[in-house]
C-alpha cells in the first residue's frame, strides 16, 4: 500500500468524525457571537469506532462552551469504524472547536 493512500484514508476518516461531531454540536445562542472562544480536544478511538478517551488539550475558559463541546463528542459516539486500508488498532484525533464551526 502506498503512503499517500494511507494518509488520504486517514484524512477522510478524520473528516467523517469531524462532520459527525459538528452535526451534533449545539452551542447556546449567546455564545455563538463570542469570537475568542476556542477549545481543542484530543479523542482516542479504537478500530471499531469505540471512543475510549476524551481529553481537553485546551479549554476555552467558558464552562458552557466546553460543556457543549463535550456533549457533542459524547453524542457522536461511537465514531465510524476505521477504513479497511488503515490498520492501526487505535487513533488519536485532535479536534478544534470555535463558534464559527457551528451549524445554525
């Protein structure tokens, strides 16, 4: 297998996970106008999509915002299984959350 195919499969997988989480993210209206809010979360998942660890790499400083991020991830469990081309048993996915990423 070519490295390019593998990295493309991983990028596609991460995009699918991000899409699923973003579709489950509900941000309180009063926070959607806040431009300085950002949270970065590291999520660890197994091949079958089981999420086994969620850790904030950076909290936003706003507990409502951070709670909404955590709820979106929890609501998105399990993640899709890894693509067949991608063989590791687990993967670490870093996701950035900012108000402009929320669908209205």
